[in-house]
C-alpha cells in the first residue's frame, strides 16, 4: 500500500530502510483541536497592536514560535523586528485571549492512535512550536503516561522554530535515534517542512481549513484527512512502513 511512498523517501535521502522506533507528534491540530483558538487569538492580538493577521495566515504560520510570528508581522508592518518588550506584551495578549476560550478538546482519534503507538512499544515524542503552558500542562491529563517531559520539544527548547529542522532534529536527539527510525505526524505546512528538512518520513493529517496541496507541496510522504483515519489504518501502516 505504501511501497511507492517508501521508495521515493529512500531515493530522496539515500536510506536503505525504515526501522521504526519512535513517532514524533505535533500538538496543536494533531492532539488538540486548539488551532481555531490559536488562529482567533493571534488575529485579535495582532489587530490590537496594528499588526494585522488573517485567520488563514494564522494556520499557515502554525508551528512558528511566538517570537518568530510576531517578528514576521513586525517586519512586514513596521520594517523592523519587535523589541523585547513588544514581544513580551504582544505574546502575553495573545495568551490572554487564547486562555479566555473554552478548553480545546482532544482531536478525535488522537488518543486511540497514541495508545496504539505506545502499545506497540514505540517511543512517543512531542515536538511543538507552542509555549502555551495551559496546553502543555493538559497533556498528562488528556494523554496519561504517554508523553514524558524528557521527550518533549517546545518553543522553550529551540533557537529556531519550525520551519527550521531544529525542533525535529532535537526530537530525534532526545529519543536517541536516526531519521530513518522515526515518523512524524503533522498538520501544518511549516511543521511538515521542518520534519522533511530533518529527513524524517512525514505523515500529514489535514485537520484544518487549508487545502491538501499546501501540505503535500511541503513534502509530506502520506496524507490522511483525520486522526481517526490514521488511527484506523495504524496497524497496516506500521507493518508496511517498518
């Protein structure tokens, strides 16, 4: 079923095989249905500080660190990076708005998938561009004993966020594995670009409003339209990909 996808992956990077040891998960839009709140809070905070951002842009910028997102907008509008104080003030406002919304629900199928991954004996690694403490703090409640602190990469752990390969390279490092020993589950264009740049087999799950082509043209090796579909296909995927 996935032989052609694997062949193209091996051909691109010169790897001979996939030997799965870990699955690296993004958080927003993969584990939690939090992206609508992130998009609204980014757009509202940006507008307040005269740094307009559309909701679609927020989805396209998903995965960037808060600092990177604010500086992108600041350069576009002000012709310069934001000061440290501006970064702090704008991000605090974004977080305040985000935390005013109801708790984001788990994505349907996410818990089923991560439990299957752990049951099969693979490491589960979190790689997120978020520094949203309210979400990070919910991981153990919503995904009990799945994600260990020493196997998490957040915006606090990297100098260069997605789309740089650094977040996923750091995820590989923390897991003690090579690129051909992992797969990535991502929903965002910049996250896919980051994972592909780190030479990891990347599965896109389109849980948002962007067209499939935005994810595929970033180099995703496979695409599913929901976490439920991916969870239901996991056994076949596991057997054919490893």
